[in-house]
C-alpha cells in the first residue's frame, strides 16, 4: 500500500500543522529562556598573581612619569598583520595569536605609541612547561617580526633591588628626573650617573670608529643589571667596555696622577 493511498483527511493534516507550529514555538521559548538565564561563571580571586602584582607596582613606581603600564593585553591588540600579508597569512596569524596576551605593555603618555612589551619568565627552565616554551617562541617571533622591543624579567618576589627603569630605558629614574629639571638645551652624552666613574666622562667617542659611545645595561642573561659602554653603531662596530674595566682605568688614572704629584711634575709648572 502506498503512502498516497492513505486518506488522513483535512482534520488530521490540520492537526499535524498545528502540532508543528506548537513544537517550534516551544523550542524558541526554551532557547530564549536559556539565553536570559545567568551565565555560570564567577569572578577570579585576583587579576594578577603575587609576583605579577609586585612587578606591576615596581613598573608604576619607576616608569609612570613617562609611560602608561598595561597588564594582560591581548597580543592581537598590539601587533597586526602587515599590509602585504595574504588572506591565508592573516588566518594563520589569527589562529596562532588567539588567546595569547603580553604580561605588560608600555605606551608613551604623549601619543600612546607602543614602546615595548615585558614578559615574566622563570629563571629555572625546568619549571617552564612545554606549552610555555612554545608560547615564548611565538611571542619572540611576533615581536621580532613587528620590530617591537621585548624585555624579559625573572619571576621573583622582590624587584625593588633592581633598577628597572635603567634596564628598560637605559636611564635610571633619578637620572631622568634630574634631566627634566635641567634646561632644554642641555644634552647629556652619557647615561651613567655615578660620579666615581671619572674616566667615563672622558670617553665620548669610540676609539675604533669615532662614533658616539653610549651606556647600556644588560637586561638578560647571567650579567643582568651590569652596565657597560658600547659604540652606538653596534653591531657594525663591536667596541664594548664593561664597568669593571672602567674602574681599573680609574685606579690607573688615580695612581698616575698621584705619582706625578709626588714627583712635582705639575707643581713645578705653577711654581716656576
């Protein structure tokens, strides 16, 4: 017997249509009710961990006079696909950066331009998970491709012993404050602020290429926080002088001056 041979009649067909509309209305009502209910989420106990909060406070104290400090910023809010990126490239970039964020972002107070980003990492590599290592590599690639300054700091409980401003900007907070009080025409050629380094004041140009010599601070590795002099044309010129070598030069200079004073080399000029 074929289905067309069955004679349900108009009342039966009308009942089926009404039942279909009622079922559809019930489904829509249940969906609307489900969307109106409170989402099953809760507020986190803290936005930053203890170490992150401690470091954030130090960043505010050291850099708030010149930069805005933001925490937990999505990477795709800081970098974007280059103009020559294709559709497939944009899709891959979006997938790779999805759900990732920078620990801290520094923006200039003048025009909100991005100065650099900061990442906290464990000095003990054994504590870094495989996912964490993959994230570090991805963050490094993204910053390198975008020409973005990336600073790494070890996770620790005490950051107050570190000169964070010098490690990030090359100048300590005290030096910046003193320079702001000086006249606008005054320009300091060196960022070193220790009066004991008298030889540093005499080293204005690189002895190899005669370019300007600037002061740098190591921000990564075993020599983190160590100050040294470097040619501004690095890496084209590899001139570099550590502060320990500068101290040795100071001692030699003082000994030489003392020796000349004892022999009367300078005193005889004025007495003649």
